[in-house]
C-alpha cells in the first residue's frame, strides 16, 4: 500500500474543486481516471470511489460507502479519510519486524502507522486479484500478503534475540480462567488477524511469562566478546561496571567441513550421540549451575545484575544467549567457521529439560528446542497439573507446591504469589510453546512416569501448536510421548521409539536437508483432550 498516493490523491481533489469553483475543469471526468482509495487504505482499482472494490451502483460519485449521494457538494468521504495521514502501513500493532510506530501520523480504526515493514529483498512487489499489494513476488489470489514459507523465512531476517523488542507492550493483568488462556488475544482485547502481528503478540506473551512465571530476562549487555575453537567457546561479558567469564565445551561430529549445526546441552546432552554424529551435529555443553543455582538463583548471572528475582532458568537463558552472541560476532569477523549460529538447537532432560524449554523459548535465534521429560516447571501446563492427572505407575503429576519446595529457582520469585492461584495468570506453559513459533520445537516425554505429568505436557504442546497452525508452520512443532510400555527409565533416550522424531527435527531445522515434519504422537495413557483445555478458536490469519 502506498499512502503517499492517498495524500496526492486528496491534493488533486482539492485542486479540482478549486478549479470547479472558478469555472474551469471537469472534476468528475478527471477523477474517473484515478484509482479510488478504499476504506482500509488500499487501492481497489475501481472508479466509483466506494470501499468495496466493486462498481458503484447507487449512481453517486461522492466516495462514501453508504450508498447515498453526497449532499454537501464536495467530493469528500463520509469517513473523513483526509484526517488519516499515514504514509507507511496501517496495522493493529507495530514491531521491529513490521515497522516502528509514528505517533504523529494517523490511521483509521485506531490502527498504528508503521514504517519499515519488511519486504524480501528478492521479491517483486505486485498486485494480486483483490487489489492489495503482496510481497512474495507472485500474484496470489487468496488475499494473503505472502506465502507461509516466505513469512516464516523473513520473520527474523535480522537474526536478533527478540524480534518484538520495539513493540509497545502494555502491562498484563490478572484474569480468572481455568482453561488455557487465548494465545491470539492482545492485552487490549482485540485478536490477531494477520501473521505480521505475531511479533507484538509474542512480545505480550513474553511479558506475561516474565511477570508471573519467570521474571525478566535482560537484553544484550554492554560488552560481549569471546573466542570459538574446535574444543570450546570462551565468553567475556561486561555490564554496569561488572564483568564475568565462562566457557562451554564443544564436541564436533567429525567427517565434514564447517561450520556445522550444534545442539547446546543444558548441563550436558542425553540424546543419542550416535544419531547426532550421523546427522553431522556438534554438541555444546553449557554449565548452567555456575550461571545460576536452581535453588538460590545466584551465580554469574546475579554477579552482573544482582538479585532481580528472575528464575534460575532465566539466568541460564541469558547465559546461552551470550554464547550465541559470541558465535555470531566471531562468524561475522571471519573467525568462526566451526559452529553455524543459524543452526542451533537446545536440549536437556528433567530439571535441565525445564531449562532447555525456557532457553529456547526466549531466544529467537535458536532454531530448535528439544526439552526432554521436563515435567512441572517445564512443559507441563500448570492448570492441567492442578487436576493431578495420574500416570500408569499410579503416581500423579508433581504439584506446583512440590516443585516450588524442591527448587524455587525453577520459577521467578513472584511466582510464589501465584502458584496457589494459577487461574489468575494470563499465561501458562502453552505460552512458552507458542513463543517458539515459527521456529522448531520437539517435546520428548515419558508417559510411563506419572510424576512427569505427560497429559499436561501434551496439552501445553497441542495448545501452543495452534499458534504454529495459524502461522502456517504446523509441522514445526512436535510431541512424542515416549515408550508405549515399560520400561522407560527417566532421561534414557530410546532410539527405537524416539530416534525418528529426533532425526526429523534435526533434518527439518538444523541441517535443513528435509522439510519440517513435526507430528503429535502422545501415548494413549497420557493423551490430552484439547477441547477440555481451550475455549477459543484458532483464527485464520492473513
């Protein structure tokens, strides 16, 4: 949409009106050669001046949409569109992805004027059959602004940690909802209608997760530097007059030229080493305990920021993000041809699976999350956990109070005020699942151990998966319930049942040798009925 044309169009109308007042020119004849501007600011290509894109059947040329003749003698629209001054794009919410807001430029219907909407560099801007301009280089006929794949590819074109950082996000408020909250509803009560709004809706979800569950994850520090070798990554951070140093061990798969994909293991990797080597994936071992203790929340993270009340998981997420900073900076400087920072996964099992889940949700540079058997404090939805679902071993899901007593640092300090009233939280763990979109997520579960609350993990993954579905990337999210029968020992990877899901995830998101093929594969003993846990509809997004 070219809103400068709107401005020029109305200047022309004013000039023609002046000419008519002076007895010169035929404004009606001239205006028939112009493309009209319809009610949403698009050029509809018809000559009647109405907003439906069809020929005008009421016989007037006043430009209004009520079907009546304009009785005031001028050629303005009843909706006073001359007051809308946006020269860029009108959207419900602006972000660093779809543009920054201009407070002095106005749009209809309380929309925001957004400058800088991304168009793929190799795309030809064309006009599709509904009169809108699409940016996928092809003329589409469904009214969508671009193909699903193109949208996902361009979503984080600048490869940043937090795409929605520039979004204007209000303060999340308590609710009263026993089901999993609507992932598509903005804080102001409106719902998403376009894929381009996801960055800002995700920013709201992130803020709700931080306020109620985990505490705030700080952004990039003042200075991050380091080195990358075939055996380790060294990281140096300076911020606020304080500094820390830490390292992460690297293990390369061998048998190929770099840079190679890598999976960051929180405290280590419990996936199949054989599969990772076969698929050409390196591992990076992150020492989470020195970054933040899971009980006290203290460590290198608090050495920089002090005791903010953020969960240990946020501390781990912040530390992993600094590793990625170094990988990117050293690549850009020509000193990292070892690890590909655009092909990173993150994994961990049990308490470390909780961390892997949170780490991947927060940093949008991570291509794939693989939390394994994470349980309460991880993928398990709080609201489902509170129903005490039983496992085949006769044990219920670990309660929130039990998890808090075991390691309060799995949560932010403020979660202590909400653990007994989670229905007031405008988020749940399905919110973190959604925060992965449109990236990859494979949840590896163990339905044989009731304490892990597999029904709650499946419910969260399926509910969060509705965002992937709406964004056109449904195959980017997957869930596997583990072995159908005993035994399935905790944190033991069973290649005969879990090997294929792992390979599909690696090939779809890390090596990119196949299309994503995520599948929802719960076991019958721990399958959630999603209709019992959501009372909202998944929208069709433009």
